[in-house]
C-alpha cells in the first residue's frame, strides 16, 4: 500500500503573524477585515492565519521607474 503525501496548510496565531510581518496584531486584524488575508476561527476565541497568505502581503510591485527609487 503506497502512502499519498498529504499537504496541510500551516497556520499561525495573530501574534506570530504580526511578528512575521513586523506589524501589530491590530494591523493583522485590519488586514483580515479588509480581505487582504483570510482569517480562520479555531474554537470560540482563537483566530489563525495561513502562512501562505502572509507571504503574499507586501510584495513589491515593479514600476516603470523602479531604478530611480534606489
């Protein structure tokens, strides 16, 4: 019997997400409220965020004059 690899989304707490993004927990809550990242309720009070979603926040957008900004 061959085992199928399972992929599970790794999620972190709001505190860990805030530390990863170098922002406050309140800012992470705002990002969730604005729909920038998805928040997942775990239990009655715990809120978690997928690590993959954090990697898409704050990506640099190339512009025509990016070389002038260095």
